[in-house]
C-alpha cells in the first residue's frame, strides 16, 4: 500500500517515550537479566526499525520479531544485535537463519528430525541458535511435556550444527488479576527446567505483563512488548507499577467545513440526520487507514473540544459535528493530546470492544509515520 504523504493524516511516534519506557523497565531488572524489545508487526504499528533503534538507546540487548522477513528488515537497517524469531520456521529457511544470525524456536521433535535430514545436504557458515519452546498452557506452539523437552535438549547438545541458546514459554493470563492459571503455567515450566541436566544461555518466560506484575517469574531475559510503546498490557484491569508513556499520536485536519440544514443526511446509509442546523467537518481518514466503521459515535478532539463522528466512517474520510464554524486546516486529534484534553489508545479500543494491541496494528501502512525525539 502506498503511503499517503500528501494529506494531513499522520501518526506521530515519540521515540523518546519508547527509550524512556525501556529505561524504566531496565532499571527494575537485575544486571544479569537481558531485555529484548519486541518489534514484530512493524513495531506494533509504530515502525520496526525506528522503535528498535529507540529501544536500543534505552538498554535493549536484542529484539524479537515474528517472521524471518521482519528480522531481515532489521538486519538490512544495520541492526546487529541478537534477533529472536517468535514464530515457527520451515527447515527450507535454515540457510537464512544462519546467514542472518537469527535465533529461532524449536517446537517439535518432528522439526528437529526434518532439520537433521536437511542439514545432511547443506553446509552452514555458523551454528543455528535454537530456543526450545514449551507449551505450558497457551495451546499455540511448543513441546507439551518435560520428557519431550529433555529429549529435544539432548538432541540439540549432540548436533554441532545447532547451539542450544534458549528455552522459553509464554503466559496467557499474566495481565489478569486472577493468577491461578498463571501459577499453573509457572509451576509447569519450573518442573520442566528441573528435569534438564543444564540450562542454556537464555531462560525466558516474561512478556510485558509478566515483567510488570510477576516478579517471581523465572529467567534471565524478558520479551518486552506492548509496554515499551507506553500501553498497559492489562487495559483497565491492573495498574502498571511503573510509568508508561504512550508513544503514538494520530492526527489529521479539517479538509472541508459546511453548514448543513436540519434534516440533512450524513454518509452512507443516511444513519445520521442532522436534528438541527449543524456545522459538519470532513476529516481525511477512514477504514482503509484502520479507523474502522465501528468508530461512528466516537469523538475526536478539535481545538480542545470533543467532536462526535456522525454518519458512517467511509473508506477514506469521516465527518464530525463541530460546535461552531472552524477553519479548513484546523488540527484534528484522533489519538493523543489536544489543548489539554486527551484521547488514549485504550479509549479507541473500548469503542471497538477490543484491545489496544489490535488498534495499533490495524493502523494501515497508508498512514505515514512521523518520528520525533
């Protein structure tokens, strides 16, 4: 998708906020605990390379991405720090793992056997850095029992083409007040570790939520994701123990202002009809930008006043009810501060009945990202 730079809609990313969020969490960690910044999905919509660079300034020792292509983007941008892939990779991509020096998850014995067969026919420039993934209750990827993990660890130790670099799991309820299931997963992972003859360089269980609210988690590395962007992983449920500074603002401007008479229909389906004479402003952002149709009825900020989105959100534009005549070009804030008032990412998520992770990732590539520090 082409980036629409010739219109006023843009996402402004405060890289200093990302650096500060990393520093704040880094200060809570022991010297022997590494922080890997999670910059998958284009840095949760903030921009992968730019957020990685900001996180490195804050003390991030490495980065996590979901796919090989996301890792390649970082390498080609000149980032030489460790990169851990979080998704399963095919054995046909083993040469890329070695060439770009990626760490990656091993999630099944079948993959190891397939890799052994594949490696019999190729030579690599460096050992493959494997992290054993343990499924302690997420139900996504990973080994399901301690015996299988021990066998995988033994296999990796015996094959010189591999370096057993890490072992990890992922908690599914670390952001909830009820910790019963978290404790169940935590204990299972500890049991798995206790059966191993030795541990690899990295043991990691902590995502943002675990890092913030479960200090008893085991490991010497954390995968710091949504919190580095200044967003509370728990939404409304739990208060973050440290300050989280939101990094993303979304702004646009009025491109037309008109006075409509009582009884005028607004947008597709005539779902809003002016109950009286009203000033209506048009803003160039729509569902193709990730500002979805369900945002009808939500309010944005113009000159410090909340202005309701009236009528259905269109693909490229939306309309708002203004309190008075305003000039074309007047700034419109969809997320962020405006004249002392604020719309948060969580406010948008509440309107959409979803989580703020989804909101940031949904903001499309058509919206230009502008960086400030």
